[in-house]
C-alpha cells in the first residue's frame, strides 16, 4: 500500500446520505477477483444515464469539483459487506472519504485497502460541505499523524479517531502481511528464547 501521512487537496462534495455499497459499485460489476478496473464503474448508475451518456448533474461529472478527497453524507458505505466498494473508490483515485458515520464493515475494508475513512461530527461535515460548494478550490488538509482534518485558510479543524494499529499500517504503507514481515526480526528473536 501507499504510505499516508498528510494530504492537502481540493475535495468533491457528495451531499447524499446512506450511500450503500451497491451504489458505490453495482453488483453487476463484481465479476473480477483482483482490485484493478473497478474505478471505471464507481458510482456507475449515478455517473451515467441508462442510455450510457454522462449524467452532467452528478457531482463527480462536474469539472469544478476534483481531488482525492470525497466528502460524503451521513452513513456512508452501508449495505452489503463487499470489499469491492473500497477497491472501486481507491481505483477511482480517492485516498480519503469523509463522513459523519461509516458502516463498520466498509470502514474496515477501506482501511485494509489504503483508503482513509475520516469520521467527523455532523456539524463539521456541514461546514466542509458548505465551504466546498461555495468555493470549489477550497483545500482540505487531512493529517493522519496528528489525526486532524481542517479547512485551509480558516480556523475550522477537528480531530478524528482511528485504530492505532491501522494508523501505523497506513503511515508505513503496510497491509497486514507487510506489518508481520516488519516484525520478522522480533519474531525470530522471540522464537530463539523459546528453545
């Protein structure tokens, strides 16, 4: 996985609540077993009309909004437990998803795939949405080391919670196997004490 410490970027405001995993990646696109290629179908039924033309009203198709941070409504990632939702979002280019609540399984899948779910208060989420919609070039800074998120050029900042193990993995670019390999010397030393 890619290392993550701090990200400053513009963001995309997806002001929709209860976005479920079938909306993130529709079930008909779950035929592959590797992580690549899912991004092209992320939010497929919202990004495109039934005839295949681009839905210009959907926020991901609006050129004023761009960046690897998705600021979404409450209860993001609900629905089925498909890991493909996290694959689709990372393959599309997102590095951070911000919401006031995440479904637990989605949150775990995101962290396991190098996608940082940042849970903020409903009040702070509203400030983010308002700032981005009023001025799309607004930049957001996510500092994983300090566990803070803020709106650049303002005093609006908030702390967020993350599991210490997952935080360490993201900072170092480790998946679970990489983490174990990073402890190889300690494990071998411990094994020698048992003999």
